[in-house]
C-alpha cells in the first residue's frame, strides 16, 4: 500500500485531535491537547508527536506539557519515530503499546442491521461496559470516559454513532464513525459490544453498517486502529482490513 495513504490517515488523525481539543499547545515534535471537562480521559489530555523529535527529550517534553495531570500519555504517529522512543520512554517509567493502522481493502458490504443512534441511547450500556472493563476506577472516571463522546463532533466534518440493538431495543454494540467526504477518509473508532451480547453478531452489524455509510459518503479510505497485542486485530483482518502502518503509545500513571 502506498506510503501516501498512511500519510493521509496520519494527517486526518492529527487534525481530528486538534479539532476535538478544548485547548491545543504546540510542543517540540507535535502538540498537546487538553480538555478540563474530561480530565480523566487520557485521550483528551495527551501529547501527540506527529513529526521528528529527539527521543531522549520526549520524557521531559511530556512532563512539562502534562505536569498538572495525574497521568501521562504520549502518542507517536510515525512508526520509525515511535521505535526510536521505545528505549528512553520505558526508561522514564512509561509502558509502551503498539497500535496498527488497518485499512479496509475488502469489498464494501451491501449494508448492515445497525443504525445511527443518539448518545443518550449509548450512555447506560457504555457505562456498564466501562465499569466491567475498569472495575477499580471510581464513577467520575467512568463518566468522563462515557461523556467524552460529546466533543467528538468537533473532530471531523461528519461524526456518527452507529449502534445495533437487541430485539428489546437495547443497544448491544456500538462504534464511532468519523467522515471527511471532501478528502474521502473515514475512521471507525471504539467498536464496543455489551458483555451480555458478545458473540451474537452485533459487532458485525455495526462494522458492516459503518463501512457502507462511509462508502456511500464517497470515502474510499476507510480505516481503524487496533492494539497489535490484542485479538480484535485478527477479527478485523477476517473482515477485509489490512495492516498498512503502526503508531506507538507511551503511558504512565
């Protein structure tokens, strides 16, 4: 896959992070984003490195930018830069995770059994899912993780929340869909299924619907990111996604 496709995706990710943020401060090699309303959300309060940076200086850059927060999160979009930081950052107490940029290269499905839903329909099941995933955190942290979806509308020209419902009408699986029809790029983000509904095809319905909606909006570049060490990457590969690049996250509590 041409490098330019990955560059376009990274530019989209950079723009989304900047647009979504309540406040942006440029730092060496990138920028820091902040949102005090969702202070417990690491993704909304982090350093994003999108150009070359001195790997040895990155711990100090992050410390200065995030000193007022109890956490540190640094996202490095370029694989080569991220690998160069893989020694100094863990030495400074950070854990290192690798994420795959996965492009949909399979045929676009005809349609899906999911639909666009409002945030109110997702709040209760999303809260329950986060409580199951993070049983040791307090209610305020969970609330920030759930309600941070509200500001994602700022990140892209079109933002939709896609959900598949049970026969009783409850949200069983859901995901974000970010669309930039002018550039032909779409991102599927945070696909989650309620624990009681796992293995029943609801995630497939959400993914299929999101891909169809993106294609209908003229978005030929449809992508998502997945943890390189976790099983969903293989689930996505079976559904027509291929790895075209990697990014890196460094986190410290």
